[in-house]
């Protein structure tokens, strides 16, 4: 799929006799597969979405989306990759490109196979192919190597009915060698076909529906890149230098439907996976080995353990006994019988659950593994209570404001055991100094969000997209940028909070520093959960490291605005810092007196007068929470009735023409009889 150029390779032919000998020695056994026997997005333990609309070295037209079910989904036993004609990310087409590298799946040698029904049409370019791991580890293409198991360029006879298998490598520049296969009738979109690559230490062989149509020797020294680890890719490209571009005949959407993807290797030793440490009497303990229709399975567990389900399959669930022991499985394949063993030890029970909670938080879960025929006795601090039954392996605690221990005693045929966990009641606190709030006006680094943790001072959908950056032991995704650090990998629904000290009631300007490769992000800034800015749209800056400023002006804040919250509504951008400065200058004077203008009496219990008012003015009374509690018009030598206001401090805003002033007053009932 990477840029092609014509290059002639003198093929090194292998004799029919050697091929027959190799096939006789070959005995492939399944080592990895995705059968797509589930629904939803592709399994994230197998597939990773590559995202972007860069053209991918071929001047392609599509934008590859990430985790977008319209472009890649699994249903009824099939993976469907769908190319659609729609505007997205600055492109007019969308599609998906799935790879296995980031999920830890790559291979050297084997039989790699998929059963696929292909799309069709001018400019449509589906592919089932492999790249050397080196392309993501510092070795540029073509030095990393590429093996195209199946590519098709759509567009009528000789195209929709013809597929290609090709190897790419570096021989003092890009070189390639490939072959093709054309159907005798119909096109590849009519029905499913099986596309196979057999890759050994000496050769590559390409097959369609079991028919070999191309082979190549990989023994020459200049083909060293074809003897390293490779990962799998599945995608549909739209347009490009090789297939050309869609025209009026091209129908959208186009779908590549995949029944399965399988990797086989020769004489590969399977193993048992599962816990090597369990609790006594632990239920629903899962042990498994490689799955293959070519294998039979016979499991054996210790005498005091019980196989609950799965005997005769590649995985079993077990209720453990009281003692250590071995889990064994006899796996019989077409070529070999494997006797697999996994040693399992037992340990005392251990409570799992949060060791840091907010005061007065409800339904905090604590649990043990589910144990067979066991009674449970839980204890919590005096000011905490349990929700629901406590004779169970899972309990929910409503906390007070006191730190303390969650304790449990369990009793079953293996004996009595105890465990406890110390839980600290924590509060949201400023970072980096818990005793020093972020001052407004001032600059706040985005990565200096409050301490407290997930759900308390921040929420991050995917805490695994870390840095390198600051605070790597927490869930927020950070990296170094813009002369400091920034929050990145932002997704919709995430948020961060900062404890602030607004020095005085004032109007403020906020400068945000942001960067986005493609733009389209959106956020808002809240104070005490009140939206102060409205939606802020994040533009494209051309790259993730090119930061620009966005300004929001005349944001009114009071001294009671203590929590600043960045709420991310649409992601795909980075944010580095906020600079907040006074916007009032000479326009709004926050003082008890402006020239000859003054409030009296102050404090007042019922009526409020404004001295030296030269014309009628609109007024607005605001409490310390920033809420407007009264509005109206005050006339020259008139008054404002404040008798129904609650006791406390208020701000009176006066506006009329050039008049724009804010005065402070106190409402009190202390002199009522």
C-alpha cells in the first residue's frame, strides 16, 4: 500500500521438487486469530485504529477514523470495514485502517490467512497486508519491508476481478516483486475468497482459495528485512497514485467484509495462561490455551479443585481447592501432542478497592474474589455504612469524613482468614502546593490540575496514552510542549479542575494556548460549575506541537469562584496553559466610591441610595456566588428596595451610556426591632 514504483526483480525460481518436499514437512498450527464472534468495535486486544488523512504516501483521499463504528464494526460474525463518501477531518471520504502492532501481535514466518469479500469500483483500493515492525521502531520504508498478501484496485474488468501479491524491500532504493491472480468469472465482490501467504525462512508463496499463483525466494542477503517481525493491516483506501480516483461510476459506501483472520506457525509450542496465584476456594478461575479446530484438549486439575465448565475446549473455569497444585492440559494436534503444565499456588485473601475516597462519598465498592461455600463478615469505620448485604464477596460503603479500615473475615472448609485495607478520606487540593491556590489574575499550567485523582479532580477516558510528560503516575495524558507541558490525547467527556483564588470581583480576559493537527475540538470553561465562556471551538494549527492563542474576554468572576473547570466536549487537541488578566482597565472601577458616586447607608437593612447620580441608570445586584438576584432602574434621587435580600455581601452594577460602574454593599437585618 506504500508508494509503488516499477522495479524489475529477476525471480529466483524454486524447483517443483523442493516445493513438494517443503509442503510435506509443513504442519501449521493456529497461534492467533480473530473469528469476529462478537458485536461492536473490533477487539481492542487485537486491533488498533490508525487515524489521519495525510494521503499515506500515495495521495489517497480518505480520512482513516478511530473507533468510529460507521467505518469499522463487527456484527453477525463478520468484521466490516466501510469506505464512505462524507466530509470528515478535511477529507471527502472516510474509511478505517486496522493494525495489530500496538496490541502486541506480530510474527516472523508462518501462514497468514483471511477470508474476505472485497469491495469494488473505480478508485477503491482494499488491502490485506503486512509491514515490518521497524517502520514503527525507527526503520523507514522500504527498509522495514512490506508484504502485500492481497491488494485490489477496483474499476471494472481486469481490476475488480484481479488481485495482487507483492513484496517490497530496499535494494539501494525501493524494489518490489509481485504477481497477480484473475478470476475466470465474476468479481471478488460477488462472494468470499480465502487469501493466504505462506512465509518460510526461504520463500514467500501467495494463494487464492488454495491455488498458488505466485512465489519468491527470500534467501538473497539484500532481503534481510523479510526475516524480521511483521504485523498485519486491513484497510480500504479511496483513490491514490496506483488505483486512480473515484468517478461518476463509483458507488458508496463500499465494504470489505472479513470472516476471519488467522495466523498459523509450524511446530509452535502452545502454553497455558491463567492466574498462577489464587485464593483458597476461589471460584470462576479461568485457564486457557491456544484455540484451534485442529486440536483436542484434556484438562486435569488438583484433586480438591473442580472444573466448572470447558473440559474438551481450549479454556476452562475452575473452582480451586485448599492447596497449591498444577493445572495440566494434553493438547493433541495434527502434528504433535503437547503436555502443558501451569503451577498454581494459593495465598491469603486480599481486599481490592479504592484506598482514597472523597468524604461523604457513596457506594464505594470493595471486593474479594468469589469463593466457594464461604461466609463473609465485613466491618467499616463508625461513621461509614454498608449498602445492602454484607455476607457476600462484594460490598458497597457509604463513607463519612473519617479515615479508617475496611475489614473482612471469611470462613469456609479451608479455614478462617482475615484482611483489612486502610482507606484515607481525601479532599480535592491545589497542585503543586496543597496550601496555595492558583491566583487569578495569573497563569495556570494545564498540567497543574488539582490532586485528588480520577473522578475527583479530573476524568480521563483512556489513561494509557501517556507522555513522556509530567505526573505520569496519574490518569491525565500529558507531554512536554509549548515551552512547558500540556494535556493531550483529549477526548469528549473528559475534564480537569483547578482550585483558584480570585483576588477581587472583576471582568477578566482568558488566553488559552492550544494545538490541533486537524481542528474541530470544542471545550468550555466553568467556574463553580457555571459556564462562563460558552462553547470554545479549537481550530487546526497544522500539527500537535504548533500552539496558538484563543482569547475569551470580559468574563466576570467573583471572589467566591473557587473551582475552575475545563470541560472537553469534542477532543483531538492539546492545551498547555491559561493566562487570566483583568479586563476592566479604566472602564469598570470596582470600589465603594467612584468620583462623587457613593452608596448609603452601607450596610443597609431595607433601602439603598446612590448619591450624586446625574441620570437614571439600569442596575443589577449580584451575590457572592455570581448570581443575579435583582434588576431594575434607579432614578435620580431614587432608591433600591433590598429588604427581601438575604443578609450578606453584594455587588451593585450601574449601567447607562458611558456609565459602567460596580459598587459593593452589605445587606444586614441586625438593627431590626
